[in-house]
C-alpha cells in the first residue's frame, strides 16, 4: 500500500469524483518554496488513486495537488477553485497517511483520514 493515499468525494453531486488528476510532491527545501514530484495519478471510479506513490517515505513536508478544474470541466460544473493544494507534515514514518478531499464547486474540506 502507498504510504500516502487519497480520495475525493463530490459533495455537491453525492458521489466519488472520478478522473481527477492528482500529484504528490515533497518539499525540496526547509522553507517549502519549491517542491519535487513524488507521484501522480488519476482517481478511479471510486474517487481513489490506488497506486499513489511509494510504500515508504521519509519524514518531511508533502503536499497533494488536485486538478479540480479538469474535474469541473468534465462534469459540466463551474467551480471557484481550479486547484486544491493540501500541505501536510509526515512526521511518523511508520504511520499511514490518508489525505481525502470533500469537494463542491464553491467549497472544499479535508481531514486526516485513516
């Protein structure tokens, strides 16, 4: 299993958000001013990216970048946020990190999942 996993639920339509391009990036410096790619993929029919990066990552700062504009365009919705970026601290190298996104055209939320 990937060390970091994600999924997206479309709260406005009440279903998983499929075919959303998603990237996982690691901070390239301590000030978090530049980022390096770790993994990328697209959500499946269940709104998940099954193979989202390596099984093990070192501690550090990471971010998940969701291309929400591509999703809104594909579903005929007009959205306010063309991209959602969630930055998080991976502190425990032995723990699994699940970073979900609840999305609607004019709002989004996230939490640390399990």
